[in-house]
């Protein structure tokens, strides 16, 4: 059975309200992210996994990408575990990630 995640379902799973603005923003993100449909369903397991490290997946306010972020004021041990989880997820599903500066924040660029 093939599982396709709708835009509305993804917004709901990422804790966003469904409205004209969020739908339009997510549609831009989906169109801008190479191979989005190929890994979108795996975002939910990543969201659940990184929640243990105070991580989240959010829509970027400045770029048409999703971003994976961790609170910067968390312990070094927590940030390291978060980073390892995000990196392993990217490698497993062949997703290109781009770190934002020195922060524990990554843009999801697309399928490699």
C-alpha cells in the first residue's frame, strides 16, 4: 500500500492550522523542495523522534523550505543527540539538509 500525505494532513501533523495562508506557504515549500513527495511521509517519524530533544519541524519564515530546529539553550548533550538524529534521518532517506550558520537548525533542501 502506498501512502501519500496531503498538504492538509501534513500541516495538521506539524501543528499548523489549516487556512489560506498556511496552505499557500506549504504548497510553495512542496514545489520548492526536490523530491518532496518521496520523503514527506517520513517527516512524521522524524518529528516524533526529535521531540525528545526539544526539536521541531516548522515552515521557514524566510525561505520556501521546511526547517528542523532545536532550542539553542538546550544542553550540549541534547543538541548533539538532536544533530545525530537529524543527520541519520537525512542519510537514511537521502535528504539534503543545509545547516543554518552554527545553529542546531537545518533546512530540508530536497531529495539527493
